[in-house]
C-alpha cells in the first residue's frame, strides 16, 4: 500500500493558488483513475484506489499547510505505513513553471508543509516536486504562492497534471523513470517527423559556351583597303 499526499490549503479561497498544486495533482489522479469519492478522515480528505495489485491512498490534509504533518501521521498510523511508503506532491519554487522532478529524501528547503511532515515522519519520503517558478525576491514568496495561477499558466499546468495522471501507475509500481517519461510526453512532446527529405537546391545549368570561350577576346574587324590597283601592284613588288 502507498500513501500519496498532496499539499495545499483547504477551502475555496485557496483552491486555485499556486501553493495548492499538490491538491490539484491528486484531484486529477482520483478523477482519471476511478478512485473512490473523497471522504473526511485523518484531519483531511481521503480517496482510495488501485493500480493493478497496488492499493493507493490519496490524502489532502485540511490542517492548513503548516500543520500538514499531523494529518499525514494520522493516516500513516491507521494504515500501518512507514515513511518509505509515503510520496508527497508539492509546489517547488526552485523549478521553472511546468518542470517536474522526482526526489527521494532530503531537506525541506523552507517549504512549511514539508517542514511539518519532516517533524512527524522524518525525511526519507519521496517527493514529486512541481515547478511554479520564483517571484524573484524572498519577500514576495508568501504573496506569490498564495495567489492564483495566471491565465497564461493554464496550458502548462494542465499538461503537468495530465502527465502526472498518465504516469501514476508507474509511480505506484516504483518505476520513477517511466513515470518521468510519461510526464515528459505531456510537457515536452517529441516533434513529429514529416517523413520527407529536404529538397535539394537545383543544379545550375551550364552556360551556352565554356568559361574559356567566354573569356577569349573578340577578333577585331579588318580595316578597309583603300589603295588603287596601281598602288597595290607597286606594293606587291617592293
């Protein structure tokens, strides 16, 4: 069994925030793969389903971001799961919008949701890091993450959520490489081949005459002979 946790804040006010992309990822997985309806449990919302023989529990903590670890700990204890069974989906300031990385263990990099999970579970869990970009200054971070995605973000946001859903079965099976490939096929699809070779430049037709011929000087016309017959005869015998 796997426990997949999406990070965010509860309520309609925060639903479209950048900080809630973890919730969005789990919503897409649950919808696309026929998981059970969301129900309240473990201080959050839970949906259950399967990828083959692997059962997966989806959890969206409703404790607000800073206390996410409380909900995660409650669910892990109920299902008797360890930190190695846990994968957390969260927003990542240090990645460009639309980029995704899969990471095992490590620090929380100041993310309050991860910080709370560290405190309750330890750090050896897997993370699906979804890039949202950085506002450029640390003082602007709080406003940035608690603001809705822009209209210009909708295309890449939809692509990354679809990619996560496409690769969910691979993630459940522990195949991170295939999961990442499924995401890449949505976010950076290969360019289609036209199947035709580029046209060759037409060969220049040869000139009517060769270069040697064209370079030869033209023969000057002979001057007209104006001598009289007598003069011609005299010149002949000189």
